[in-house]
């Protein structure tokens, strides 16, 4: 019974590239990416014998990220990922698959060539090219939102291990991790990002919540309604617990005004919302 | 065209449970886990209307982790995960699937009831129960290994973006992330862990390496050879680059003795090694 | 020659308290703090014999943080720190000194009771009370700023270990860590914070820089000019290096448009700017 | 009333240098350091006008770290820090003070040129040279220790905010941060490190504890007794709380066997133990 190589891939992870574009009037634009490349193909030799004739070095992948940023600019994380993935799979006979994961760190303009890092929100993209099949995902992480009321949690199952009290007024807080699939690879990626982000925020803010699951579905639905180009959005919402501190032992009233923001454990609600074609 | 709920799950992530077992002679044993539970089933109502009648609260899941640690002890992360996953899927009609991910932080014994945290190595397990199907993975992360020689990298593809020089003597360093699948759920999980860990270390140390891919395959093969119970091991090996610092501008010789340990980017080599049944 | 106890203190670190204030019209306000308390005093017994009769438990300190947030609200981190420090030193005979360090995480209003976490900027305060002496510091960390031009670095010392080329056009990026001392403890802490933060941003943005030291002094000076109440500001500015990637090996021009954002090492410039009374 | 420059310093932080020494028989030795340099001196010009004629670039400081590692090897973090600090202050007229902070990451030998990263313990050193005054500190961080019994906490102050129950059996866990001052700069740094580390572990393990303060003093005393060369040790001990989970609501007994390992808040006990000359 032989021992053999199964699925495999390799690449350069977390190349941190910053692209500055200088307009004629002295105004600069800035794009700040973290790019991870993973390639697959005919790579048995390097695994079995260490013969690297089919291996495009990860150092070359890094150089390509820089060179493409220079030559082509960065139109959007999705478009830049597509450029790279198509290049790797089309230029090397031995490389038949490429996945490129990208994070974009947004900067806020302060002046013609001055910027500040905005928030904890990170825009994400993921591109896969395998032969003629091309898949593009957009998304975001780190969008931290909180409603200080209009959130209940009640009517749930009670078993032998349940001690949780029902509540009709709690803080609901999360850090949104969203990922949407583009049915077509020529979408207006930036417009979709802006519309999806706004829809997520508005739906979180505007939903009177009976469970984080309900809020999740409302957020996913809002994204699909705002973005007719999208057919699917996946959400991953940690329930960042804020526990009411009982101050009655200290002679104070019981109105829920002081909360302990806990680190761990946390709830984690994951769900996909899809257009039913 | 309707917007509908797709795949979804929810649970309590990162419950940090420490179980102490006190022997009659005053010797204590300690198990230190981080447990994440994700449940799935008939959960449409909570998403669409906020009706939580089918929802076992994540708080209850946390309580169950603690109660089971108390009542049953923690034989191994794999066995504890199985206990929990079987409980959630068998005790609630609305819950049909459970995934439990576990991290175990090893402690080194210093005395009858004294311990120190050992290294950065974390033992991992992942259990999925869905109806009668049960899947168990074991593994580890954070096993940081380094060979200061016996590593080459040459003979690779050169394209327009390649500037890397070939090398016949480099540092090879990684932090092993390994995950093995148990064909049977009644394996001796602890024995497999110990044998697999040792096999990984020995294979990394003992392989004269022409590529990290070659080392990866050697490590996976060693695990399968040492553990006849296993049919598959997946490895994820960052290439933690150590670049030779050129000290010749300072009037010093060029022997590769001083290295810059870089953070990012890093190579990332992923592969599965399987028994060919 | 005896072995004796020297300076010591103890307390509860990182109490994460969120205070919600509900206005009659349904509008909520939110204050999100991380509070660390350290007490000192007549504490020799607990160190030498384990007699805790002089020890106010750290758990009680945590409770006090919550109770005071409930009872008094949180006017500002500085004011809340003063309240706490005065309480600990005045209410316990054995506690003669208190230091309270506070971080405030700013939230952006999205609706009457909806908020998003703003940026990476954290407002800081540090209060020390020892007998009748009271010292208050305000400050901020995590204010990440970048100029993509108008920064030079040249004319520096060259010794046997210098390889750095002079540059007349580089990216200058930092994450500001600032701390200002209030000569009086009844200052308008919020107004000073807002004015100091704006002065830091404007001075960074508006300074044509020949060294990060020069920018540091300009920033400190701007704070003192904007805040006549302050007599001293201390700045700690990492130089977050962005290295131009040389794309000429790839047949591309040498205009500095693509940069590698490096993690480590980084420059670190620290300095105090003072009003010369 | 003028605004002027106060105390200031600058340098290169976190240079990650790995030094390999190759013995004639093929055995390698490995030293892995993180080095941060901060220089001070006659630096007013660069702050006020951007004239850098007195500035030794931080890039040169980094090169010097690498070059000295190559030329002199790394006898110990303390000795290497002294070499660097003396060099910077003696070779440049404008630089009169140097502080070098070092972290050493220990590696465990697996073979003649194979190593694994040991634990979370980091050896630390801090060297300051100012004119003819030389100060050297050794130390460690990240030594994580736990006693699962032989720890009580009772007899403490109770005030209006105290809810903590007394306990005669708790888990005591900490991550030791220790720093010792060498009265003479020609000490046997490695021998002191080994003896101090062992004394810290033995004293923590061997002390029946009535408070973490008492354990702290016992640990400091043990270091000074084991290391006659030292006159002072400063300890910083987080109290990493492990709370007993009450499993009686689940029909289980109340023996303290299951604990929740909490992240925040945590106690923080700091104290100095000195030889009374």
C-alpha cells in the first residue's frame, strides 16, 4: 500500500504592497494591499525528489505582485487578483491553478498627499483561476457594529444545562465578516463593495433583533437587494457579548447601564443568504 | 426571484476550560482546552422571524462543555469532542449536525500539583457528527522547527520576474500545522498524537532538503509510516525566511553566519499525503 | 545582609467597562473604557507573611470601576480616573497611592442607539494620586498617518556601517503615541483632547519633513500652541518604513510608485516638547 | 514663553538577528535575538531645522547589529548589548547615550544543526551606557507557571464594593516577568540567568501561597539567595485568574475540578526585592 501525494499548492503569503499614483496636479492616490498567492499544478517532482524544474519560486510571485502593481496599477483588489491569477496560470505550463487572496486597508484622505488609516474595516477579495474557470469573491472584515438596545433573546430551548435568563433588552455587538460571490467577473467591484458595506450597516442598525441569526439574515438580504449583480453572500458574525453588571450589591439601581465587554467565549453565527434562481 | 437562507450554523467559540483531576495521593493532572462548538439543523425560523424555539443557546453550549468536563473528565481532545458532538445531535430534535474544534495547550509537570506551559505547540482536534456520520481529525500547530543547513533551493523556473539566486546552503525554518484524519473513531488518539509529532520532528530534522515541498512530503510520509491507523495527513508549512545578511560592505567575510529573520511575506507550502488504498 | 521588600504595587488590570447613558428621547450615548488600577501603601505584611488585612482585593477594585461607572457616569477618562484614584486613596487607610491608566475606544454614531468602532485611534489617560499630589496625563495612541511625499532624509552621519542612500522623496508613515501633562487637574479634558488630536494631524500633514525628528518637534509644538493649558507633550513615533521596490529588473521605470510596507525593524523616535517657563 | 525641545532619543527597534556558529565537527550553535537601540546626545538641530549632520541613521544602527553579530558573535544578550552601546557612544561625538534592549528566543537542540523553539519563555536584557556610567539588567518574560492547589486568599479588607468570597484552595497561575540589576558589568550573565530562572520556578512551585504578593516576595528572595552577584530583582506577576465553574446547577458535585481560564481583567502584582546593604 503506497504512500502518495494528494492535493497540494504553494505560494507567497502576505506581500504588503503600497501603490502610490501621482496625478499631474500633485494629488496622490494610495492603495494598500496584503496579497497572498497560492499556485497548483504539476508539482509532484518537487515533493518526491526535490527537482524544482516545475516550481515558480515564491520570491518570483512576490516580485510579480510588485511589478504588476507598478505596470498596471491596482484598479480594485478583485481586478488585481484576477490579473495575477490569470498571469500565473497562463504564463507557466506547469501551473494550472492560482488562488489570490487580498486584503485592502482603507486610508482616509487628509490632503493632496496625506492620509490616515481608517477604522478596523478591511476590504477583502479572493480570486480563483483554474483553466478557464474563474471565480471572484469580494467582502470585508472588521466592521465593528453595536446596538445598545432593540435586541432581545428569548423563547429558546431550555435543557438540563441551560441557565441563561431571557432578555428583552440587551446590547448586540459584532465584527462583520462578509463575503459575496460575483456571478460575473466583469462586475463593478468598487460599486458593489460600497453598496454592500452600506447595506450591511443599515440593516444591522435598522433591524429590531430577536436573535443575531435574524439580524444576519436581514443583513444578507439587504446586500442582495442592494446589489442585483450578486447571487450569494456569506456572513460570519461573532456575538461580542456585553454582560450587564449587577450593581445592586453596591446599593445602586438595576437599570442596565454598565456592561462588561467580554473577550471569550463568544457566540459565532454563520450563514449564507442566496438568491433563489 | 426570492432571497432565501442557505447553509448556516451557530455556536459558542473559544470556551477556555481547565480540568484538574486530583489523585488520592495528592498528585494533580491538568488538561487545558479551548473548545469551539458549531451546531446546525432546523434553524430557519430564528433567521427569518426571530422565533428561537429551535435554538439551543450558545450559553447552554458553554455550560455543557463545563459540565461534561466535570462529569466525564477529558480523556483526549478527540474523545471529548466526540462526547460533545454526539450529545448535541442526539439530545435536541432540531440539532442534526455538530462540529467541535478543540485546542489543547500542553503543560509540563514541575511537581505533584505544579506545571509550566510548554512551548508554542498546540494539539488540535476537530470532530464532526452529522446523523450517523462521524469524522475525527487530530493534529497540531505551532511546532516551530529550524535546520541551519542541509537545505538547498535551485533548479527552479526563471521568468521575467525572477531575481532569486540559487542556493546550496540556507536556513530552513517552519511552524508545522498538521492535521490527520482517523478512519475509525475508536483510535488510540493519544498514541497517534505522540507518534505523529515525533515522526514530524524526526522527518524534518533528518531530511536533506531540496525544497520545502520535499520536506513536507517526507514529513507526511513519516507520519503515515509511524501511524498505521491513519490514512491521510494534511500539512501546512510556512517557509519562515531567514535571509543571509551581506556583511562584506563592512569589511567582513561572506560566510553565511548572520541572518535576518523576516516576518512577511513568507512562503506557504500546503499538501496532503495519503495512503493509496 | 538582609533581603527586603522594595517598591511595590498591585491592582486589577484591563477592566473592560462599557457605560450606556439613555436620554429621555431614546438617544443613547456610549463610553467604552479599558481601566487598569494599581495601588500602593502599607503592604509589607502580605508580601512577607501572606497576612492580607491591608489588601483591598483586585476583585473589589474591578467592582468599584463598575459601580462608579454606574453611579457617576464617565465624564472623561481623565475625570473618571481621578474619581477612582481619589476614592482608593481616601477610603482605605492602608492605601496611600493609586495609579489609574485608561484607554477609551471611540465609537462613531450611526443612529440613536447604533454605533460603529472608529479607526485604530485610542484615547488614553493616566492619573496618579499620592497623598495630596495629583498628576493627570491625557493622550492618544494608534493614530496612523502617512505622507506619500514631502519627506526627505539626507545629510546624516556616514560611518563604516552606513549603506543607506540619501533620499529627497520618501513615504513618511507613523502611528502617533502622544501623552500630554495637565498642569491643573480641573482642565477641560475633552476640549484639550480634540484640540491636541487635530493639532497633531495638521502638523504631520503640513510639515515638509527633513527628518521624523523635525516632524515630531513640529507636532509637539503645534499641540502646545493649540492647548495653552498644557506645558508638556511627549511623543513616540515609530518610523513605519515603506521601501521603494526597484522594478527596473522587470523592464519598468524607476519612478517611486510601488513600496514594500515592512513590519520590522522600524525606526523609533521619542521626544518631549515643553513650554519653557 | 518659548516652546523648546526636552529629553529625546531615537533608534532602530526590533532588529531580528539570528547568528549561526559552525563548529569544525559540523555542529551548529544558534542565537536568536530581537535588538532595539535608542541613542541620545546632541540632537537639537535635527528636531528644530531638520539638519541631520549629528544623526547616525537608524539604518546604520541596524547594520551595526548585524556586523557586530558577524564579527564578535553573541556571547550573551547582556554582553552583546554592552558591545553595541559602548560602540555607539564611543564612536560618534554627537552620541553620548545609548540604550540597548534585547530579547533572546531560546531554541532546543534536536540534532547537530536542528532546533525547535522552546516554550514561551524569552530571556531579556537591557543595557544603558551614558558617558562612563554603565548599567546592565538581565531578566526573562513569558515563564508561565501554575499551581493547581496550595494557594489561599482570605483575610482581606471588605468594603462596600467587595463581593469576593474567601478561598482556601484556588489555582494560582502567572506569566513571570523578572528583571535583575547587575551591580558589576563583568558578571557571568549566563550563569546568573540559569540560576535565577531555576530559583523563580522552584520558589513558585514550593511556596504555599496566601497571596500572590507573598509568592512574589518568595520568588525574589530565592533569586537573590541563588545569585550572590545580584542586589535587586523586580517582578511583575499577572494573576491569571482561573475561576471555579459552579456545576451544581447541572446536578453535579461542587468539588473544584473545572475552571474557566479568563483573559481580562487580571490581577497585576509588581514588586522589587532588594539586598539591604
